[in-house]
C-alpha cells in the first residue's frame, strides 16, 4: 500500500497527460481495492473516487473498464 501512495506522489509531480492520468487512475483504483480489503471504508471510497475521476480524464479504455467494474463493486457494497 505504501508503494501505491508513493507512486501517486511521484506521478503528481509529472505534467498532466493522458498517460499520467491513466497511471494515477490505476494506482488510486488499486489502492481503493486494498483499503477496502483492510476494512478502511472511508479511505477506500476516497481513493476510488479519485481513481474513477482520473480514469475518465485519461480516456484509456482499459483503465475506464476497471473503474466501471469497481463502480459496480463499490455500489453493491454500499447498498448491501
């Protein structure tokens, strides 16, 4: 989890681009998954929302598909 947070920190220093946003989306989405598994619901939700936002701005199809898949998982957890 620390390496994902470090990755986000390093990527924030890079000039915004489609590729950077895609990498940030992946890092945040994976961080959300890990935090959810650890029971850190609020942190997971925040990381997911950031990852989803970066996935949309990246316009990279694979990243957007992952964000949509996780959207279903997060929505099901909130409702259930």
